C-alpha cells in the first residue's frame, strides 16, 4: 500500500528567511492548488517526522545555507538524499541551490561574506559559485537586481516558455561548468544573459537526475513576484527593478510552471488567485437566541465611531447590522493599508479592500472580519449561495428528534463564511471570545485560506470540503473518569458514523480511521484492491478556563471535491444520492454530541472502545518501533486510560514475547503505510500545567499529580507553580525523573518495583516495555536503604534533569561521587546548591523552593 504524495514541503527552519518562505508559499500555492497542500516545515519535521511517503516536492528557499548545514548535516541530509534518490523531488532557490550542490563557493576573499566548503546533498555534482553579480548585502535589497535569463532550447517539452525574460536576483550563484556534467544527468535549463562576475560559465538554473528522483537548482528567484515587492523602497533604482519584473511576470510564472511540470507534478493551467475573505453570517436554529448571545458578549464589545467591534487576541470582528448604513467605502477606510483584501465583483458577499489580494501576499490576521448577526431569519441563498441554511437547520432538527435530549445543543448556533482564514483559528486564537461561546457553537466555511493541520499549516481547503469547528466545554472534574485526551477519538467515531448513518444504504461507505486522528477512504480508482487514501483529518485544540477545558474540535472532510485525493461522493454507487454538506454537517454534529454525552457518563468504556475499533485501520497490524531499535510489534488497541497505542512485542517468527508497549503520538509519528512508529519528544503538557500529561510509560501504575487549586489528586495533572508538586501513585512506586516547564514542557517517570530498587534507567525512553522479570535491587541510600520519598528528584551525571515549577524536597544525585558542584538557576538568578561536595550518595537538602532549576552533569568548579 503506497501513500499518494500530496504535500509540497517548504523548509522554514534555521537558515531560511521569512520573506523567502513567504514568496515560495505564495507562488507555489497559486500554481499547485488544489492538487497539493503547500506546507512550511521546520528542521524538526525533516529530522523526526515520517514526511517522505507523502511528500511530492521538497523546497529549500533563499536564505543562508550555513544555517541549513548546521541544522541538517548528517541525519537530516541523509533523509533528504534518500528521499530524492527513491523518487522524490527537490527544488532549491538561491541558497537552496548552493545547498544542493557538491560545493559552495560564496564571495571568496571577502572576510565578511566568504562561505566555502563541501555540501552533503551534492545533487549537482559540481561547484555553485557566487555571487554571480556583485553587491550582495545580507538582510537587504541593496544588491537586488532584475537579471536577464535565457532558456535553453528543448529544456521544456510542455508549456509555453519565453526564451528570454527577467527574474529577481539577490546573491545567487553560477553552476560551474554545468554542461560538462551531462553524462551524470545534469541539464542546463537557463543561463544568465550577459556578463557575470565569477568564472565558470553562466548556468543559472539546472536540472539534475538523482537516482529515481530529480532536483532543480536555481541562482535567481523565479518564485519572487513583482507585486509582492515594495516599489517604494529606499534602495536606489528599486522602483525600476520592480517595474521591469512586473513586465515579465507572465514569463516568470510560465517558467516556474514548466519547472514544476518537469517534476511530474499536476500544475494548474491558470494561476489560482488567493481568495478574498467573506462576511461571516451568525445565525441560530431559534432566532431569539441571537440577541441573547450578543448580550452575553457585551463586556468584550467595544464601540468606535458608533460601530461595534470585538477585538480578539488574534482577530478583530466588526458587528455589521444587516440594515446598517455601513458602506463599502467606509469599510475600506477602516481597513489596514492596501494589500489586505480585494473586492470580487462576482460575489456579492465578499469583503473589500483597495488592492488586489489575488495578486499579492496577504496578512489575513490584520484583516477586520465582518460578522453579521441574523436575528429574525436565516441567511438567504443570495447571501450564502454555497450553503443552504434552511437545509442545514431542517436536517439538524430531524436528526435531533431521533436522539431526543441526547442531541440538542451542537449546531444550534452556526457561523458561516464563504471564505475564511481558518475555522479553528477564528475560535482557538481568540480565547476571550471562545470562553463566552456556548457548547456546540459551530463555524463552517466553503473555503479556508489558512487552514490548520496538526503540526503544520495548510493553505486552501478547496470548495467541496466539509470544513467546520465546534466548541466543547469539558469539566475538569471528569478528568479521572473521562480524560479529555479521548475527545479526538470521539470526533473520529462521529465522523465515521455520521457518514455511514447519513441515510439508508450508506452503512457500507468504505471509510476508516487512522490512529489517532485521520479519516481514510478506500481508493475508488483501484477497485478490488484494499488501498486507502486520506480524505479528512481532525484537530483538537484545548485551553483551560474556570474549571473547564475549552475545546475547539476542527474537522475537514473531502466531500464533493475530487482533488487532491478523492471524495466521499466518489465512493458512492450510481443509485445513491450524493452527499450534501448541509446534511452531513448536521449528521456529524448530532452524532458527536450523542457520543460525547455517553462518554461523560461512562468514560471510554468497552462499548465505546469496540466502536472505535470497528472503524479503524490497524487491527492486528504489525508495526516497527523505530526509536526502540526496530522492535516489531502487533497493534492490539488503545488504552482506556490515556488513549495510548498498545502493541505486543514480537520476537522470533513474530511470536509474542510477552512485552506490551504503549506509545503516544502527536498525529504525525505513525507512518501507516510503512508500519513505522516514530518516537515523539513532545508531551501534551502546557506551561500552565493544566492540560493532562500524556506519556509513554510502563503498563503497571499510573502517576497522579495535583491539579491547580484541587484538594485531591487527579491523573495526569501537575500543579501550576507555587507550593509542592505532590506525587502519588497506584500499582507501583514512581519517582519524578524530569519535569521541564520551559520552553517545551516534558514529563518523564520511572517505576520502582520494590521500595529500595534503583531506577532501571536514569533517562528512560518515551516508550518502555512492561517486563515482569525481577531485577537486582540496589539501595539508593547505602547507609539506610530507606525508600525514595515521592518528593525526591532523581538524576545523575549522565542524565541532566530539570526541576519544574514549585518543586520542594530532597534531591538525590545517584552515581554522582565525582560531581562536585551543581549549578542552579533559582527564580532566574544564578546560585549554587548547598552541600553537593562529593558525599557518598550525593544527597543534599534544599533550603528553599526551586521554581525553575537545572541539574546538570559533571561540571568544572566555578
């Protein structure tokens, strides 16, 4: 089973520049949407995520390639090279071109700018030498030029490409003697036209065959569009540069399109315009509830010039009355400078601005969103031509009547926008507004321009997707019986059951769940073969307020759109009526509410667990635990306490060894198609300590931590600073191995099978097996062999540990006889730990609370 490659990854980590990444995203999204998701990724993704199976193109933008080297030399470059040689594609602009060559020679002899050395990727087997044109200045447009390039005949067999045109240039190189490498699969696509300032030929853009894959490397910037450059820059002659580039922009686009087609990508014939944001329509099943809802927002509504605004943490909303005298001209005057939005004359519902959004990079967060409350009737089809409110509420009422009191809240309030940034962002990034929304408040849209997926951002969710986000309030008091981590599983079940209970005859629609949060469908283009493609995903965001988890459950589902993979309608037989977005939304919302109410009563019980397994892909699947030395294991299910994946270790001839592994995921670590489970180094614990901790642990025992303000323990919570971080346990003795509250919290636990046994490992991996075989106890305190106190932190010279907020008690430094002085940071101030002077067991008593402390390995005396 092979994953369909639908992601275009643009490197945005160390070495890249914000502007170069923006230009890449802008140009690539215009040419590749809706067939591919163009996503910025950091070096952490390249190093740790299973990105290769779904990546159609890896792009390295302009910047400084030394930063790329520092982050990715070794393992990162090994993964990139392997990906390309196995059929992948690499596109390097400017610094990405230097990085993809065998050797970089940049400004040799210049004491400030010189960068010289080999490069590991070596897609181009020679030297990339620069600058091709003198005058480069880091972080400046001072050396920018509009340079002439000449396309070589026969370079492109498809598309119309001008022979000569101008491209933006700022510091790129020449691919030295590129023509001499023809026997190694190198082809010159374009040359600099005219004199250049370095020796070695004039190759500006090269194509390199690399194993079963290929790479295109450039010196100039075919991804830079003139419309996104500031013609008012103070750089001399910059306005003329922008004017020249604007004249040749059509040729630039055609050239970039031809380069992408050379990789075999599906490229749009016409560049897709960036959609304009539309008005948001707020309505309710019961009209009288809208004035009541607005009244509940009175403390966050401000009035300016007689108009009402909600100024959220991320977005500003203008409450526009349907019959108000607010005009387009006044709206334009109230908006930020031109370039934010665009009037689309073909759609009466679209908002405005004075300049072409479809032609430039847009800062959507700066756009004022217009929110229209409908207090007496639902929006008509003229206002919302792509969403029928009457059909939605009629279906919602019908489905609610089936379930009675089990489904009466979700969907009762609905906000719809034809084009929005992201339904999740509009809610989750504006917590003041979110905390005042009733449970089940839903935002849906026809198109998203900044849709969010777990771990990364995706640009446009094309028309035909069911896109919505729903609010939920989950009481903290249910944390022990109904942990909040299971909400993502409930949403997944609701989607699968919503599809299969859409109407009579839909129960066999072939949709499945990929752990933990993706929706897959059997590929309709390959009948008779059980191959699956992704058609949807789930993202749950959580924050804490007034004793509740404020949750935003975001769901995206390909319903009528065939690209980029397939859709629900493509799964139906000829006699089945196609899915409609309005009815499917109503069905999923009522299923989610019904399932959630049952979950609050009984938790993730056996019935709910079995329901989940009926829909998932992984029953008895054999996987490889990559971080544990390639251990093979068979998936047995998920745990009912924290939703971890349970897998039984396999030994010789795939016979069970008796060990059970429990593994967490952030949604990207399970490569289903290759059966790989990768270790994640994140923990679902916020800095405020109020989100349940989910970790890979041994099966026996559960660690409990006190929640903020609680008088008793609940599982998986840690105190929010100040006072003691109490630690209780059941089923075994635990010690706190590391608790780090900055910058990314992480929690690690050991288990002690006897009261005097030392930990199996001072630095346990995130995934550990259960092993019942006894081990030889070793007293932690040679003099007394007394048990480890729960408020004692264990660390050693090979295991740097971090003490989290509010820790008080004793610190045991095992195996630390050579550790003389231990540096601490107490409330941000440098200090020394008292008494750590090579005692037999290294024990020391602390005479004051440590808010954030770092216990390090052996250090020199200072």
